[in-house]
């Protein structure tokens, strides 16, 4: 919440506390619903949250409710009378109602369904039965559909009559007599077309659509690829059953990106907000991977123990172990993040693995050589290390960089081939593997070049 609205919200609270409903509603009407919802999150007393929400103008209360967090939505739903709850649900878009109910306990869901009319209850149950994270669970039925035999005049009359309750009217989807999707037409085209023109003559038949069972991540990719603001959703018979709008898909993109970032940091993803998450909950999401990586690090200890004689013959080698493993791990992390991101954007396919490997190895050879040369000069000039030790460390550095790039490239692609999320094979996992490989290379080259 920005500072300007913080002052406006404080004024809202003052008007509520002063018992001035007329001025309160006038002030609330000038505020954006999302800002009011954010302001409600900062109120700790449940009674004040309920009081403020009930004082909101009826024409914005449902919009505010759709932006509130699930805890406060549950508070409002449990405290509302049957009549208040029915009015709230009737005024909300159906997809917002479904999103709200998916986060609620069974008693709240039953209360909402009990107070909804039969047609709404049937639609809500239908939406709740769609697979989680599918197009069916994301879509809304508040859209404008036009029959292909409509004239432009009839289509505009239909939009004026029904469009007020729809989420969008800028793109209208065209259906035939069996409600099968046959095309789409923009409001702009309708406005400039002659009134006697038939919709079938001006509609665009090249329509990107989704099926109710399609995964939300694939749909988000379609939005990005085709620059869509909405997408129609059809059933198995290609009958139009709903649409997904850009505001819902932006939430999906944010959630998917957050999930990938957490996986790449070796954290089990969670849907809860950080400030609402308990300490033990965070521990349980971080500890398993930390435990796995700690135990896997014992391989590094085993390698060092095995090559004790090499270290004993040249103690100076020990000082450069952190630099070698750190540089190799950083290189592997850079490669893996690059590959994973391009895979998620659809710019890299599994069939491209050889081309990607060849490119990353060439990049690693150049960067590894540059690092090795700079490191050799640094060791000889500033550290006073012998030429052979400096060569040993520098050659190892270059080879470790190349190896880590190959590992960072192949592991995510291999994970996807096995049906796993490539983000799992990101920085922490790759760093652990590369550390072991770098140490093996280091001690083998030291043994050969220094005669240890």
C-alpha cells in the first residue's frame, strides 16, 4: 500500500469510527477495491474488519471481497447472514466465487452453496469438480457469445443487453447452432462493419482455444505466444463452455514463477503468503533438501580423505579448494538457470539437447580459459605460488568450469525427459554434484603434474 492510499485508508477508518456512514461510503467509492482489500489486511481486530466491510457500498463490496486474503474471506463468510452471503455471491463473477470456495473449509462451502440459487449452485459444483490447475477451474462463464447467423446490428443489440454483467466484451466468441466454437470477432470490427453484415462474413476463424482439461501452465504459454487478452475454453465436442481472461492468467504466471524460484533454491513450494507462514512450516519446507544436500556433501569429504597423500605432498593445494568448487558451482548455476528459463519459455526443446550442450561447452571453454589465465597470473605474481602448483590449479579451474556447464545443461533436460520438474535440478543440486567432480579432477591433475 502506497503512502497516499495509506492516508486515505486511515481517513476511511476515522469515518467508520466516527459513525459517519454517508461520508464513509462517499470516500470508499473513490478508492480502488484492491487498495481497500490491502488496507483490510493491516487491520488486526476481526470486529473492525467485519464492520468496515459491511459499511462498504454494495456496488464495490463484492469486488473488494474477491481481492481479500482467504482468512479474511472466511471471517466475512462466517459472520454474514444468509441474505448477506447470497447477495455477495450473486454479485461476484463466478470464477471469483470458485477461487474463494477452493480455499474455504467445508462448513463455509456448505453455507455458500445452501444460500445460492439452484442454477448457481449447479455451476459452482461443476467448476469445483474440474481438476486443480486446469482450464476448467480457471475459466468464467461471464462472456459474450454470438451466433454466426447474427447480423452486426443484432450482435450489437445482444452485447448492449447482456454485456453489462460480463468480464469482457472486447472479444466476442462465435458459435453455431450446436454451440460449437467457430470463430471470434472483436468489438472494434463490429463497430466499423456495416449493420447488415453477417457475423460469419467478418469473424476470424483462426481462433486459439483451450480444452477444460488443459494445464494452466500451457494456457499461460498460449497467452504469451499469441498476445491474447482472453482465450475460449471448449469441451471435448468443441462446444464453448467458458473463457479465461488475462487477469486470471497473470496470477497463474506469478504463481508458477514463484514455484520455480523456490524449487531452484531447493525449497518445497507453498501457496501460503510468507508473513502468514509459521516458523515450523518454513522449516519443514526447507529442511528435507538441506538434509539431502548435507548428506550428499559427505562424498566431497570422502574424496578429500581418499587423496590425503596428495594434500600431504602439497599442502598449498588445500587453500584453493573453496575457489575451485565455488567457481565451478557458480558456472553450473548460471548454465542451469539459463537452460531452465529457456525451456519454460518454449525456446529450448528436449530435441535440442545436443545443440544446447555444444553451445554451453563452447561458452564454458572461453570463460574457463579466461578465468584460468587470470588465476594463473594472480597466483604467480601476488601469491608467490610455484608455477607447477599455479598450473595445476588453473587447469583444474578451466576443466571444472567446462564440466559444470555440461552438468548444468544436461541435468535439467534429463529431469524433463523423466517427467520431473527441471527446476528441481537447479543451483543447490548441481553445486553439490559439481563440487565432487571438481575435487576429483583437482586431485587427479595434481597427482599427475606434481608427481604426488
